C-alpha cells in the first residue's frame, strides 16, 4: 500500500483516473495505475510511505488476493506466490 499527501480535499483528475484526497490531505492506494500517476505528480503530491506491493490483500476466509488477481489460501502460501509473480 502506498500513502500520499497533498493539500486537503485535493482531487487529482486525469483521463480515466480520479483520485480524491481526504480532508487531512492523505490518500492510500494499492492500485498500480494510481501509484504510477501519483508518483509522477511530485512535488505537488508527496509519497509519505513506500508501497509494499508484495503484501497480498486478505479477502476473508483465509484467502488472499495476489497482484495478478488469483486467490490463494493461507498467508504464507500467498507471500510465496506473490514473490514468484514479481520475479
């Protein structure tokens, strides 16, 4: 997850992309398209926490969603599978 900071309630609008920052000026995302766009908007939008893309998203019932859309049961299995995807 990547965390960004801008002015409060800032809206970053580009074709096919709308990012709305919270009233405290913060925005969090896992979307790689959003991360690439927001990284290119520096210095107006600042990355305040580096993304940990390798961390699979827990979707419930012991299942984790990988970056390629596949679901895997078990956290350790998901971490290993995500590492293989990124190589």
